[in-house]
């Protein structure tokens, strides 16, 4: 029997209604995520964890609007509202998230000069978060992914995990999308092309 992990991505205040980068309906997934967590022995959480002057924030690039794109050393970068800043309420997990048996929290995006969507790698696709080493050490071969947002951090976590040889399933009802210029549809297309299971 394959050993599986539930990966809960960025269920944080800033990605829920009222947050600085709110995903529509982001809070609605919490009860289902909690139910799934109770049914998984192995659970890992990710947490967006930015310094206040992070390079992905539009506020750090005068003349550039939120959601515009710029070129960084590692490729194109969407500029976001200031969000999930270390030590702020926005960076905290949603108060109703209930996964006390989670074995690890992967904090990502804490390097000022590089953003991080994936739970596996930063946006240069080279700098590891440490999750893969954990999975290999624990002999976990299947990853079920839930959380926020479907078309960014969930998407790139799923694609990177599959590329590294893990069996990946994304639970659509337990995610919500930002859907920036069609990114939700593009994510579904990418999953279909790669053979990533969207349940």
C-alpha cells in the first residue's frame, strides 16, 4: 500500500476574505480540509512567510501596479499586494484550521529576492524547501494537495511533486483560485496535460 501525505497549502488569513490577498471563498474550504486531515496519518502544512520588503510586492517597485508582471533574475514575476508578512495576523493560519497532528510546517518565500509558490522549490525551480527530503525519508509516495490558491501555490506544488516522481492528486472542492486572467482554466489544462489527478 502506498504511503500518502496530505499537503495543506497556505490556509492563512491573508488568503481568506478580509485578507490582503483574499481568494474568493478561501475560508469555505476549511471544514473539508479539517475533515481530510483527520483521515490522514501524515500531514504537512505550508505557510507563506515574507519579509516586509519582499521583492514580489508591488510596493517595492514604484510605478508598477499590483498584479502586473516584471522580469526577475529567475524569470517573470507577478507583483502582489503586501501579504503574509512575518509576525503579522495575515501570515497566521486561519483560526478554524484544525490539523494538530501535522508533522511539519514548510515556510516559503522568506528569501527577500525570490518568491516561492511551490511547496517543493522556490520560483527559481532550483532552491529546495526541504519537503522532498522529508518525503523520501518517510517513504511517502503519494501526495494529496488542498489549500490556497488553486492556480498558484497548489498548482506549482502539484506540478513539481509530480515531476519529482510522486503520485499527485488535487482535491478541487478543497481549493479556491485567484483566477488572474484565466489562470484557473490554464491550471486545469496543465494538470490534464501532465496527468495530474484533479478529483
